């Protein structure tokens, strides 16, 4: 059976967009280059479904790259937003909505004693690093290969082939002078981390890490690896920054640090805390956060920081999340993983699945994934074929083999079973011509 969809209007819209925006998009992965097709332009979404401008309906596993944990156009979130918009969209002055969301976050994530709202995950990590340097009086930042912490200059560092790479920019336009104090270390590699601290320990201001590398094929951090980071940072007087922009309130009720029993010094948040609106935040121990202006002399500001619309959307989203919410999404995630693994094996397709709480990684490889080098060996051609076959059957996955899959409370068992059946057909078609 041949499955076809008509995306002519999306193709026409993309041709116009390419004349107006670099690559026709406002964020690179939206260009669908990894899967070799033109992007689809979205009209609207309801629950677990999303609709393109040609009228095609898809079961959505992107969910705006994670924030929509209750699905599209959730009634409670939409209702709260409409009421907030009637009162004004931005004031540039304090509102009670900021207090409510801050109190909710600090209650659910005890390591965050004080929090500062910003407008994106990039702002959150950038500001947290400035704060760590100001607090410790040191300059070196340690990050891990394949972890993405936004597009600020000092975190765009190329992964090297040795134990650690010091100060190599990964993007034109980023001066060496900015990245020379950034050390990139292999993910999940305790020996490499130990070596870096042995050499540079007295100069390290902070270590920043993702507990689940969602932009690296969904590789979870080894719990011992995370505890080792905590041990070394405490020993050498550095700060432990946990980047929970993706995992915060996504993978568990108390986020990744609750799931893994980690106590970071600073936490970076985004995505879900804005309920689909632009947002970011960083927070941690009071003695550290008190250095931020106007209480301290480390400056950071933002015209739209704490925007009331984002605060209302984030509060409503998180307040709806119960332990049962996470249990339900995990049940769906387990069902999806087991089903995909079964039908892949049936067609002799090598498929590796990873999971942390409610986040899932799918990779076409027969080897376990531990780090960036493993992720770079994933069969991208297999993913491209799989992606197109699934899209034809109304299943919308992230258009990159490195991106994680997201589920929501709006997804149903029927959605999951329909996705598994579509994958069964896709794998059969793939095995026939590969």
C-alpha cells in the first residue's frame, strides 16, 4: 500500500519564507533538512493532534519541542491565557503572576530557593554561567560534548577527539577569546571529568550538564556520573549547574533532580514553565542568587522577563501536573517503546530506545548510546526513510535523528497503538528496499 499526503500549500509557503528568513525558518531544525523534505506549515493543534495548512492531521510527538505537556490548546491553559490577555499583555512592572509561578517552582524543586525569570533557555544558561563566575571568582566552565545549552558564544564549543577540548569555537563568529575558558568533556565519562578537575580544578567556576541529552539522540546521564559532578564541584569550590530547560517538569514531578536525587547549586529552566509561551529561568541557593542585581552587583535584566502571559500559562500548566499525570505519560511511553521495539525486530531493523521519565530517544543503531561519539554513528539514512514513511501515515516526529520524542497527557492509548501500527508498516517498507 502506498501512502501519500498533499503538502502543496506548505511547499508554496516555504518558497515564500525562504525569501524572507534565513533558510525560510526562525530556528534551524524547522527546515526539515535532516529528513530531506520541505517543512510542513501548521494551521492549528488540538490535544495530541496537529493540523497543517493543507488540512492534513498528524499525531504530534514534537509538542513545540517539549513545552506542551498537556497537548495543544489545553482548555485550562487557553482559558487562563484569555483572561490574562484581557488585562494586558505586558507591564514592565511586577505582577502577582510572577510570585505565583515562582512559589510553585520553588515548592516543587527545593534546590531552587530564589529564582529569576528570563525569556529563553539560552538566557537562563548564559545568566547562570555569569553568576557562577561572579560567585566563585573563577573563569573556566566545563560542559559536555553533545549537550546543548543554547546559542550563547561561550557554550558553542566544538567536541574534540581527545580526553577534553579546550577553547575551540564550534561556530563562525565566535571568537577564540570567548571560548578559551570553556572545556568540553565526553558525556558520561567520569575518568575524563576527573582528569579535567585534576588539571584545572582551582580555576573551574562551574560544571553545566543536561541530565538527559535531548538533542543528542536522547542519552540519559549515568546517575553515578551526575553524583561525581556533585562530588568534584563541592570538593573544588565550583558550582554544579543542572540544565533542566528540557527536563524541568517534563520527566518527573520534581524534575530530573528529584528523579535522580541530585542537589545542584543552580538550575536552568524553560519550556514547560512557560506553558508554550517564550520563557526561561534560573535559580538556586539564596547565597548565590542574592548576587543578582538589584540585590547584588551581577547584572542581568530583560524587558519582557516575567511577562504576565507566560507566567499564567506556566503556572496553569505546572499546577495541573500531578503524580498521576506523570504515571500516565510514562505508561504511554513504555507502551510506545515496547511496541516500536517489537515491530522493528519483526522487520530486522536495528532500533535502540532510551528513556528518562517521560522523555524518549529513538536511534537506528545496534549499540547502546553513552556519549556524543555514539550518537554521531546513528544511521541517519534509516531515520530519514522512517521519518517520511511515518509522516505519510499521519505521525509527526521531530525532524532530526538527534531530537527526543515528547508525549502529553492528551495522548491516548489509541494514539500510541496507531503509531506502532504505522511504524510496523514503515519498517516493512524500509526492509523491502534497504
